[in-house]
């Protein structure tokens, strides 16, 4: 290979680069040979610490430009181009892994780096940065890794794309002779990176003589045990197991190079590491998720401050009970605990015995404390028994709504790191399609042969039989994780919400005391998660014969049949399900009406419940007191309000959801004119802001979403809900919408719910959505309505003159445009939450002339 006699200057005009960061330094290696390095350096003198950023192949220090710009106050950021790479000197020889670690040490010594140091690595720069970390433990403060690998997990052959480039017949042409490898790396991102950014990454590698080290890097990957760098790589991989410093992993899950198995391996070696998965990001997570730089800066600042959000969180007293304690209490009770409509009835005694045997069988099969178990079983006695058995075994249930679709469920379950899956025939088939890892267990009465055909290694029946003669599992500690519950994805990608045993017990205690639940009650759960909680609350339960992903499939007759089957006294259903119940009430028989007459309590949550709907339900459930608890997957319940209290509160700007429950604190964080919630937490009446909650039963954390959790808990001990609302003079909470849906006009913010409610009082309007169109801070209010009697199609059109005038008169705020549609997009789980982001996109397109049809208004 021909080595250039000079090192070219950094080209001008590279996007995102401040020329002042670029510097060169000459460094002698251990042999005395001098090499010229290029690096980006923010130039902080007398720093409080240094971020040492190491790129991989075939990138260069340009990868870290955003982190250089976002440096934490007082921190120096150094991002070198490794020798032979970027704009550093071409060395003319392969430098193996051990030499590259030594090179980095020579550079930091020459630069006077003394610590504290946080290493930041990507791709093959990850293992090099960790090699430096192990050799400089006295200077090390922490490590950050992004889409990298330090070892090949057992049975792994290495990344397929890299192995292809590694092949002797391919490597010279793909990595050196042509820019294919360089260009292919920046082509992995979706959406595609701007052409100027891709050109900037390729700038140092314009000719074959400047790409020699690109090929050498690939050649130095130690795939085979006898490779010269294999011993060094293995020493680093094992050495980091006792690297006792904070760690942060930032990951692009769509990476075709470093997939989930490499992330799992890293987490096993660095169990203390925080993790954030940037959904949608690929290999170049720094490009696909530019916010990574702010996340690192915040993490570093938190380390310096010794911040511990959990320390400020209210903690319930150490419970003397567990989520399954009600089963133990009623272990000799032969009354029904779980009733399947048209199916089996399981007594408390049978359920308690089955849970104990299943738990022992799970532990005997290696599914014990900390194991995450994906639940792919329809609501049934099997599902109920399995949930409590997993808890009793000290393991963790992972629940992702099938309304997310296979792609969304795959992302959720793989991201949660499930080590086992329990599935019905349909669930096991889905697990195979999703490629879920871990042990697969068949539910639903599948025989051993049928289970094996679907990829299961055992069945619930076999585990139960095995556990009948096994030792009882140890009881999990109160602060052990017990559940990862995924949000519906109605307002963004579904998030995993982690609960501990202590938090679950606190939630059960609050629900039981708030609603006066006793063993005499029976729960009819048209919202599946509450069917699981029935036994934990000490009350028998039944799920109506419906599709749980389609709340509108619940009819009055199905609700009545379920109520009759269990002698129901409590009903929990979503607003969409209850609307269908009202619509089909005329089909009820006298016997069915009699069964519904025994219901004393109706609960509905998941979306605002109109008072008119609650009043209509009185004809179906005449003895039931209607309540609408407010909360979310992260905290339920937070407040509660009865239909009578809603009526007494009257009209207001939003939905009245009642006063905070016992032990729950609610505050708001005031909004800026640009719609950001940056105000101090306050209970000042009538002040609109982001709703913030503090209580012992609030989630422990978001799973694998460190940056999201950090934002949501930036007031230590509090959870920022993302909802917008205000407290009134009586301390009641009113919900006005979601923070991302606030309209930021030139004259201030407009929250959507109050406007929608006023518009929906018009006789010609059945539903409304208020959105902002235009740039933030200069948006205009657009109201999209569903006219009464309109055909159910989603196409937008400009409203007629009379309707538009009526909407503007009712809105109570300036409205720029009124549009009509036959259907508003809603979430799958509740079929009630309007996707205002989608509505805003469609409205903007129509008003810009690129969609829908137009009429003069």
C-alpha cells in the first residue's frame, strides 16, 4: 500500500463541525516512532473531567461532533481519529487490537489527560475504549457504549455483514479498492442521512490509498480462536466484568451489524449499566438519534451531582403481603376465583394449589428470580394461574398488548429481554414469527406433541406435575421486579413500565381501599389487565366473551352473561366498550337485565368518559355507582370521580377527574409559550401545566429507556405524566390534553380538550379533534369534526359555511379552519384516544393543498 507523504487538512464546510475543534498532535509510540494524529477537541482547560470518544470502522471523529458541541459544563471532549483513519496519519501496516489500545494510551498521555475520564465507544471503537479503560482504572469514572460488541456470545459466528466483508476474496475490493464499505455503513440509516453528512463521513476515504486501514480493521476482527487479536479481545471482554464504574448503553435496535444478542452479552458483563434503546435507530445511532449527545451530557452531570431519583420517591412500608397473598388466604376456599364464560370455573383452593405447583415447576426448569416471562396467552384461567406462578417464582411478567401488532410486540418483547415465553397455540405461533428467544411453554391444554410442534419445550401441565414434588420457591424480596407492562402506544412507541413487588402491593391496597372491595365482590373485567388483578384483590373475576383488542366488541348481552356467570358486583370497562353496551341495551332479556341490576360499582378508565355516557349507563346498570379513576400504565389510580361529582363540578376547561386519592400527591409544571413544561411543581389553582404525580404505587422506572425515564423523573421522586391539566380551587384535577398536542399559537398555548368539549355540544357534531398546524410558536388552531350522520370514512374536507360558523362560535378560541371527516383515528386498546398527531398531519396536508377535498367555508 502506498502511504501518502502528507496528511490532508480537514475540508471546510463539513456539516456540524466547528473548525476550532480540529487540532493535530504528534505522538511517539512505544517504539519511538512518531505519528501525527487528528482529533476534535473542545479545548476546555483545567477540565473537571474528560470524555474520550473512540470511533469504529469506517467512521472517524466526525461521528462525535454533536457530543463535542453538547459537552457538559467544565468537561473536555476529545474525539481522535484512530491512526490510519479519518485525517490521522496513514501508517502503512495493520495495527492489531492490542496496539490500538496502546496507541490510545500514548495519545491521552501526550494530551495530558489525567482523569477523571469517561470513555465513549462505538462499533469496534467500543472494545478499544474498554481496553483503554482497563489499563487506566485509576483515571476511569465511567463508560458509555453505543452499538458495539466486546465478545461473540456462545454459538455466535459474528455479524453476518462483517463476516462477508472479512472474506479474503471480498475484503480488498469491498473495503479498500472501492468505497463500498464506507458508503454502505452510512446507508444503513432509515430515513436516509442527508447527502452532505454521508459525504462528510466519506471525506477522509476518497482514494484506495486512504482506505487501507478500513480493510485492516476488518482483517483484525478475531472471528477465529487462533486469530492474533483473539486473546486481547477475550481479555478485555472478561476484564470488564469487574469494571466497577457506572455505565451507560445507548442502542439502535435496528442495527443489522450488532443485534440484540450483542446487547444482551454487554448487559451480562456490565450489569450495572443503564440502557436506552432509541427505537428506529440503526447502526449509526449517533446520526439516527441526535439526542444521544444530550443524554450523555445529562448522565455525566448526574454522576457529578450524585443524583438518585429513587431516593426521593415515596416508599410504602415493607409489606407483609405479596401480590399472591389473597390466594394463600383462601387456599381452602372452594368458591369461584376465576370463571370462564362458557368454560371452566376454578376455585380459590384449586388456583392456590396450581400456582404453588407451577411456581415450583418454573424454578425447577430454570425460570426463577429475575427471569422475564413473555405472556402470550388470551385471558383465561391459564393466564391467571401463570401470572401468579411467575410472581411466586420471583420472576417477572412481560405484557405487550397484541393490539401493537406483531412488529410492535416483537420490538417490545425482544427489547424487554424475555428469557421465556408462555403461549397458547396462537401465542406460540406468534413467538416463532417474532423470533423470541428463551424457553417456550405451551398453555391452553396443548398436548406435549402439539406443543413441541410449535417450538415449546414443555407445557404448563408438565411444569405443574414437576412442581408438585419440588421444593417451594423462596419468596421474592419486596423490591424485586415483578412486571414489565407496555403502554398502548397511543401517543408514541409503546414503553415498558417496570413495577416491583412492593409497588404492586401498594397499588392493590389503594384500589381495594378506594372502592371498598371485599371478598363478597365479583369482578367483571371487560378490560383484560383488571381480570389478572381480580385474584390479587381477593375477589372472583370473569372476562366477557370478547376480543380484548376490540373493546367495541362488548355488547350489553355479553356483559350481562359474564355478570350472571360470576354473580358480578363490580364492572370495569373502557369508554368505547361502554358506548357499545349502551347502543345494544335494547337487546337485553329480562334475565340479563336482572343480572346487571346486581352491579354496585362501575369503573371506566383509559380515556375521558363523558358525563352523558355515564348517565346513559344508568338505564343498563341501575344500581351501579359510576366512577372514572384517572391514571395511566405508569400510575393507576391517581384520582377518582363519580358521575355525581362530575355533574356537580359542571363545565370547565377540560375533563374533571376528581381529587387525588389517599397517599397520592398531584402538582403541575407550568407551560412556557412554546408549550414546554419547565415551571416549578405547584398546586396553584387554575394554572395549566404538565400533570406530575408522586405516590408509593407509581412505576419504578421505564424499561431500557434511561433517557425517557430521566426526563419523566427530572423532579426526583415525581413522575411527569405527559398529560396537561390544572387543579381547581377545591383541589380537583382537570385534564386538558397531552403535552405533545398543545397548540402553540403566537398569542399563547391552547389545550385541546376544553375546545373539543365545547364543540361537541353542537347537535350536528358527534366528535371533534383540535390540532395545531404550522411551526411551533406560530401555529393556528384547526378543528376537525365528525358531523352527525356522516359516512365512516377518514377523508378530510373543508367544512360547510354554517357548520364552520357554529364551530367557531362554540370553540371559545380563535379557529383558523374547520374540517370534517367521517372517522377520527383512535388507539386500539381503548378505541377512545384520538391520535391528534395524525390528525394534524392530515389537516396540514389538506390546507397546503396536497390531500383531501376542499369546499369553501
